[in-house]
């Protein structure tokens, strides 16, 4: 059977026009190389080299063989290099999922931008969905990695690590009694200040972590919140707040949105109400773009902390 080494031998002998010089270039002895060329000619069923007093020359059949051999060897070299670039995270693709609130966190945008700058050859696909849907997409191998908010039950085949905890803010209509007109409020909001308010929450099936954490925090503050409206996305809750239908509690990163009719006020940290951000991916050995992206996220965390 013809092997890649046979092709390299033939090409090198053709380039050098001399068996001894070709053997030196290949780092082998001349007699074994001569034997390999004869074996190759037997396998091909044609004479590839014409033996001359001072070297060798390609026959017509030899030129055809060597021309094709060069193409094959070049393709092999390209395949090896492409594989190495993929393993280094310089090529390939990466499907990144995130919840609607995580999309606004600077860590997420910074990590995605850094990947694009470091490895412009990587095709990036973004997917926004709920935590539960993103976890299922990971298991189904529809996405490679996801930023999620809700606690995720550790299960076989998944790796979920907390990146950080984010402060929570109250989103209120800018005409609300708690908003100080013409001045910057310096004291944080106490949850007890919201006992009589109508709450607008991200509905529980989409974000059970947020929903349950807010209900529990209100309970610690001595009241049960009046949940008047629920929305399928956190962005939708802000639309309802802007319409004056109630107040909501959101992660700090979402206050970056310049939404008309809404004021964002910090919650007192003693409420112990935070928005965790987790990075989830399959726990199988990761390489290429995924490994690089995880490294980028790990480096970005202390910088943003």
C-alpha cells in the first residue's frame, strides 16, 4: 500500500534529481531510499525515474505521479495546519447562549468582543433564551457555552461555575414617590419601602432563580409582594414599568438601558438580593474556540471585579 512517506520520497528525489542528495535531505541512508523508490514503482506498476550516470530524471509517468503527489502532500499539510489552528481556537465556530439579562452585563460583551478580536476566524453564533432552554440546548449540543442566571442543578455531563454576583436595582416609573426630583438619591431603597407596590416580575418558568429570590427577600423584609404582572423577558418588565403599571427588580447591568420614563435606584445590600452569573458548558474535555473563550472569561472576571 502506498503511504504518505512514499509520496514525500518521490517528490524529494524529483526535486533533487539525485538519490544521495535526496537521502541527505530526508535524513535517511541512500540504499534504503533507493529500495523505497523501487518498491513504490512496483506498487504503481510503472517506472517513475530514469537512472542516469549522474542522478535521476522523471519519466513521463513519473511526472504525472509527482505532480499529483505534490497536491496530496499540500492538502495534508493544509489539513494539519487547519486542525492546529482549530485546536488553538483560531478557527472553527462557537455557539454562545445567554439569558436576556446576562446580555447586558459587561463581562458578556467584553468576552465575546475579545474572542472576535483574538480569533477573527472563529464564527460566533449567539442565542438568547431562558436558563432552562439554554441548559437543554447545551445537553443537545446545539450551543457550546452559556451565561445563565438561575441556579442550575449539577448533572452528569455539565459544568456550571459561578462567575460573580451582581447588585440588584429597583426600576420605578420616574414619577414615583421614591424618586427624588432634580437630585441624586444617596440612600439605597429598603425592600420594606416597596411593601405596598405592584410588582412586575420576570415570569417564573423563564427565570425561577430571579423570581424565587425576590419572593424570598421580600419575605425576609416582612411582606409578601403583590405580583400584578409577569413578563416573558426582563426587557418586557421594563416596558410595563415605563407604562406606570408597577415596579420591578433587575440586575445592575440592565440599568445601562436608557429607557424613557424609568428611574433606577439601588437596593440596600443588606437585603442579600443579588443576581448571580454562571458559565455553563459540557464537562467533556474542551478545546479550540471553547477552551479559549473560557480562558477569556476567567481572565475578565478579576478585571471587572
